DNA sequence: ATGTGAAAAACTTTCGAAAGTATGGCGATA
DNA sequence: TATCGCCATACTTTCGAAAGTTTTTCACAT
């Protein structure tokens, strides 16, 4: 490839916040920081809490079906890469993303949904880092099921509580590990 | 200029949502629609309401000063372009943006602030369109002062109410005008 | 008149090189 | 030894053209 398409790709990453750019100084991987992570998780919890509440209010049985379906396929996949423990299981990552998307998909606001998507992409770097460190000690599968069940039972406060603690747990672990 | 920097600029506009891109079909101005405007205003009111409440809670006297300063310079400028009525007064537009930024600047979340900035950019096309149609009938200056005063008096509910109706009024006018 | 398909035209994307800009090294000077 | 300025080098950005893709045109057959 020549530089043109590479620059184009980098420009997109700058837009998401994963990469930073400075004129005549090129592109850099956006730095990770505790402050960034805090902002990220707080904002994400706030946005997705709203979106989940809306989805629970708006969603029909088709939505319930999509939530259950995405949970089902997620539960059937191992989080670890079967071939190489040091690599991620990209299939699981994709399903995981799909599951969280399904939950909030009926919130009724494309802009909010796009923002949540963006926040998820930003958070993924931290989550994957946490995955390496804690080595899958936490039982994410149980948490996912709890969120889905509460959502389908239209218990918004319980669903939001489950979702929030799901997001906060990973961040908390990282923040404490790197507290120094 | 050659195509490279133009494409780079377009890529940025795609990121904000002002321009859409399709592979091998180039770039297009993102279409305007009633549904988009509704989503935009609702999301914006929700985000800025939260951000304003936080700012009112966090902001110190320096923040109050910045809000008053930006209101002051805004009030000293005419909204219309003195040279040509059919053009915008870009100086006023800049100050207007600064004023709304100052209000929410102490919300404590860079991500939320960036999202609000993005929403403002998206909304600007509709607001400017509304400006042409209603020809400055509404008294925006009064509304701005009401928001600023309530914010500085730390009256969050009143400030949020003033800000929300400020945003909703413009959108409502457009939606009714194009109701057909 | 209507539809089909090939050729031409217009447009989008990618390329390799040129131009422009920052960085690091080195010698001269204080 | 430290500082400054210059030059060489490495890197970033921009350029004009080539390659690739979509759209339009037009002749031809139905």
C-alpha cells in the first residue's frame, strides 16, 4: 500500500480518539491514563444506563429475541483463544460487542447509539489490558446473563445496576492495579 | 490544492457526521431530516442538561467569570452580518459557540464535552437554516442572559429549563414550518 | 417504443515521487 | 564544558498522474 490509504485509515482512528495527530508530527497511539479511564467508564455507564432504560421501554419481543440470541452465541464461545492463550478470541470479542449493542439497540437515538459505540471502542483497549492482567478471574458470563434477564423482565433499575457494575468492575480492577 | 488534503478534510467531516462517504462513490453532504433534527435536539438537551448541572456544581468564581465574559461579548455583537444581511456574522457565531461552551466547560468529562461540541456542529446547520426563515424574530439575547444568570445563581433546575427551551424553540419552529 | 450491452466519459482512489518540515549530530565559539 | 548555529538525515505532507470504478451514451435488437 502507499501512504494515501494508510493516512485515510489513520484519519478515521483520530476521529474515534484511538489515535492522535499533530500537524507535521504525524500520528501516535492515543495514550492511556487513569483519568481517561475514569471519564470513559463514568460517561459510558451514564449513556448506556439511559439507552438501556429506553430500550427496555421501547423494545418489543423481536428485541427480546435479539438480546437472547446474542447472549446465547456469546455463551457458546470461549473467551480465550483456543489456539493461543496470549491472543484474543476475536470471534468472542465480536459477539461480546454485538450483545452489548443488542441491549441498547432500541433506545431510539442513533446519535446516542453511535456515541456508545465509540465509547465501547475506546474502552476496549482498557478492557483487553485488564483481561491479560486478571486472566479471566471474573465470571463475565454470569454478569451478562444477569443483565439480559433483568432487561427482558423489563426491570430497568436491576438491569442498569447489573450493567453498571459489569462495566465498573473491570475499570476498578485496572485502576487499583495501577494505583501507584 | 491537490486531492490529498481535500480528501483529508472530507474524512474529518465524515467523522463529525456533516458529510457521508461511500466507497468509490465519493463524499456527499449529509442529508437533513426531521427525524435527525429531533434526535439531535433531544440528545443535545439531555447531554447539555447533565453537563450544565455538573458545571453548576463544580464551577468556581473563575467559571462564573468566563460565563459572564462570554455573555458580555456576545451581547455586544449583532447577530446579523453588518455588511450583508444574507450572510452570517461569523464573529457572532464564534462567540455564541464560546458562550455555550463556557456554560458546560466545568462538567468534568472531556468525552461528554467533546460529544456536546460535536452535537453543536451538527445542530448548526439546522439553526442557521432556522435563522434565515424566522429572520431573527425570537430574542435569543434575552434567553442567553436568562441561562447565564440562573447558572451563576447556582439554580440548576432553572438554568436547565432555560437552556432546554432555548434549544427546543429553534427546532420546534423548523419542524412546524416543514411539517408538510 | 423498450430493453440490452458495449464503449466512452466522468469520477474516485491509489501510487511513487517531489516538496516541505522537524530532528539529531557536529563543529565552532564563548 | 556549555551553547549556538548549521548541515545532514529522517519523516510528514502534498502533488500530478496512473489505475480502478461507476455512470452515461449510443447503437442495435426486440
